[in-house]
């Protein structure tokens, strides 16, 4: 397939996933008491992800990361295998793509569509998959 066709397919898939995503309600923090110290930073999402939910979220990842020897056309580089990576590494990498500190347009677009819990779920699945 041509790179433009692949990019168009990816954009349509991403748009479809975004349209079907259910908004999550933010957790309500308890009101501070007058004698309470300054509020602590927001807690991280559950470090234990749901592998079944992660399996469903990684459907589009298989297009690049699931094909042995797959290389992108522009620029020409190897796409890393992500199955079996440690959950800490996967959470770190996806979070960095989401924040923009790791640079790759496709991965940044993918990661920005995930909540922190989605990232934990993806890491739980990919780290346990064979």
C-alpha cells in the first residue's frame, strides 16, 4: 500500500475510535478541611491495568507493531516489537508520546487519544501477551 493510503486508513480508524470513545467522569477529590495541609498532587491511575480492556485498545497497534520485519516508508526505520515489554516501560513511553516529549507524529496522535487508565490497560495487555 502507498504511505498516503495507509495514513488515510489510520486517520479514519482513529476518527472512528474517537467517535465511539466514552467520556470518563473525573474523580471528585474530597474538599480540604481548614486544618488540612496543602493538597497532594493528583494520584496516578491504578497501576494495575485491565489486560482484557488493553487487548481491545491495542487493535490499531497491530498494524505496525504486530508485523514481523515491518518498516515504515518515510523515513525508513524499524518499528519496535512491543509485545512482552515491561509495563513500566510501556506506560512511560505512551505517557511521553501523550505529553509530546517523545517525538513521532503517529504515536503522539495515538497516545493523545488514551486516558491514563487506557495506557495502564494497554501496558497490562502488551506486557503479558506472547
